């Protein structure tokens, strides 16, 4: 007689409860404070949405809604253009494992 297969529904990954990522989304900080427009001149406020390397953080990390995230990106780009925010972070002088030293050695030879 042939084996009977288990006819139960296969468990899906999205049915998993309590893992990382389960939980509510953060509320949008601008919607919470009822702010309509993000101001590019508010440099201290914009720094919260830029990483230490100078990259604009994603919605998933900032918790901003789509409308305000687009305004944040536009405001950061305007602030960079006016030199209120840096495009990139200041490079560290001593970085272990960097290619700078090897490139300099080749130029000397």
C-alpha cells in the first residue's frame, strides 16, 4: 500500500509570529507633529534622516510615510546643494585594510 502524504497546509514564512520585523510600523514623525512640509533649512532635523556616512536613510528605518520621505529626500538634496549638509562623511585618516597605501606604493616604484 502506498504511503499517505500529509495533506495539511504547508506552513508559510509570513505566518510566523514574533520574529524580527513583526510589530507595528513606527508612526511618521512629521504626521505625528502635523507638519505639512519638510524644510530644507532645518539642518538639525534633517540630520536625523541622514546616516553618519551621508546617505539618506530609508523609510523602513526612519518610519516616515511615503509623502514625507519624498520631501525629506528633496530637502536633503537641496541642503547639500546649498552646503548646509555634506554629501559624504569626512574620511578617516587611518583606515585599516584600505587600498590607499597600496596605491601609493605602486606610484613610487
